[in-house]
C-alpha cells in the first residue's frame, strides 16, 4: 500500500473521529444520552463496548453536537469530553482540576465571572469539588462529564478510593452532576458501589 492510500478494509480502526462531518450512525446511543440529560432527574449513563468499537468517537461527537439534541434550556448544561488516560488524571486532585479546566473553558465569557470563583479553591480537593458542583446547581448549571476510558482510574486505587466514587454518586443522586462514562466493561460489575444506573451497549 502506497503512502496515503486508503486501507483495503474500510472498517479498520483509525483512531477517534474528531471531525463531526465524518461521524455516521449511533443515533440510538446519541438519543439515549440526550434524553437522560434532559429529564427532570438527569440519569448518568455507561457506554460499554470493546476496544476500537467507537466509544471515544461517540462521546466526542456528542460533546460537539449535544446542543442540537437539547434545544430547550441548553444554557442549563455545560458538557465536556475528558479522556482519563492522561497523566493529569492519575491523581484525585488532578482529576478535579482537569474537570474544572474543561468546564470553565466551555462557559461563555459573560457567565464566567459568576461561575468560576467556586473553582478557585486550592487545593481543589474532594470537598472543594463537591462544593463547587453544588454551587453550580444553585446557579442552574448542570455539569455533564463525558469521561472516556474510565478503567484508567481503577489502576490507581490509592488515589481513587471508595470515598471518591461515593462522592460522585452523591452528587449524581442530588441531580447536581451527570456522568457519561465509556468503559470496556459494565462499571457496576467492577465498581459495584458507583451507581451508574443506565447502560447503553455499543456493539
């Protein structure tokens, strides 16, 4: 095969699709995420599938296009894509700081002043993160975190202990936070206390 030629098999995985014009299909999964996001009680969802099946592309595409699916009250949401394979997310504080950076980068300039102060606590630990998310809820903002390769956190049990997952679950239960988590296996099978209630299977 010459350099730049297309592979003979068009279904060969070529990495995450970042250009939304090249994304095709997955309408059911996209609808499932959006519908659980729009409800009075946002429901976190686990996207499950084998490696190279398109989970990353699905999350990335949803973040780029969610406003087309959530037409009413779109100002109530801030949706970010966060890959957890990076070194920045190997500690609990690093995870919170990456989330904060992602959220604030998606807030419009005129809103940022009133929404950013609660994220300035240093260090941004578990309590500070929880307080910031709750303050956003009081201001009518729901953070929707599309977390890719969630199993990466399981490699660091000393950093991400039961209390970490319990805190996320508490924020989800109080409708202050929504997670869209991509993983190779259903999370309730490996993190039974986590509490991702809905699962969509990518096949």
